[in-house]
C-alpha cells in the first residue's frame, strides 16, 4: 500500500508541479515538477502509514 500511494502521490504532485511551472517556462516546470514529485511521494507515504496502521 505504501508503494502504491507513494507512486500516486508522486504522479499527481509531479503533474501539478509541471502544470504550475509551465506557465513561467520549461526550466521552471522541470524544477517545480521535481520538488512537487518529492512532496507527493512523501505525502503518499505519510497517508499510507496513517491508513494502514
């Protein structure tokens, strides 16, 4: 469950980061997507820990 929610969180976070950063430029989209992917991964793991335990 932790891997699944981490993957979903990373995908959603990366997509939102790219969408938000693309309004400024490609390099901003890449950086925002990387940061948002990490945040989404962390939040997915956090949610899995709360749901499973």
